[in-house]
């Protein structure tokens, strides 16, 4: 199995620049954006790993809520994604949200696997090491850090509407296509220091 190396990737460490100069911390309750926009209209970049080796993918689908009395996010990730493998290893990950100007780069991170490519060197984003050691990007507007709570796989028989059954039938054509539901406790929320809320608005 080949893995891509990121030792030469450009990043900003907290030793080189104060993270608080780039981002300000919020509580989960202070996220003022419409959660349906964040979950369904603005594709997040899901990143797992540490400075020495990390990987990112484009997220699609998921949501926000409360589980075990904790504020949580949940994501839908195909079981063969390399980022999911790193989430299992590290038990932490970040969700990073970008303005439309970075849409091309966000989609690029979903176009190939980091398991057998150098996409983290190729993407035109600046990685930043967060105080926790997690990785996100300087260009992000909103960053949500998560601690892994649960990874589960839905059974086709658990769905009751025809629409849901049809979706699962297509999604489960091959074992590698199976989707995992990934639940993470929100541990930190960061917003770009020079921005005011709300961050994302749907175009008219």
C-alpha cells in the first residue's frame, strides 16, 4: 500500500504565527450559520492526521445535534476513504468551511485519494497546525474540531421510506461503496478573526 508524504507541505505552525491572530474561538452555540446550509450547501473539508501525515477529503451530507449530552456533528463517509482510516487512528478530525472563492480547491480534495497520490502537496491551500495538534487551513472561514464518538454502518433494512431505500440500494452496490456514519463531539470552534457572523449566505 502506498501512502503520500506531506513532509514538504507548506503549513503555518503556532510557533511561527499565533493561531489567535488568524482565528477566534467560539462556543458551539455561537455558530450562527444555518445548519442546513453548513450540512447541505457548503461542502466541508474533513481532515484527519497530524502535521507529519494528514489527509483531507470533501464532505457531503451530515448534520449537527446533541448526543450523550454533548454537541456533535455527524458525517457520511464512504468506508474506503483514506481520511476515515486516519480518523480511526487519531480519534480526532476537523471540519473546515470555505468561501466560494475556494470551491475549486475544496472539490479537488474529493477528486482523488490521498492513499496513492500527492494531493495534499498539490492543493492550493495553506495547512495550519492548530493548538490541539489537529490540522486545518489558513483560508478556512470556520473550523470545527471533533473528537470521535462513534462510527456506525446503517443496515438497509433500517430504512422505511422508498426514497431512502432507493438511495441505500444505489450506495450499497459494492462493499467499498458502503457509507459509514461518523459521529464526533465538538471540542473547539474557530472563526476567521476578521470576519463577522453569519459566514455563509445562500445566493438569491
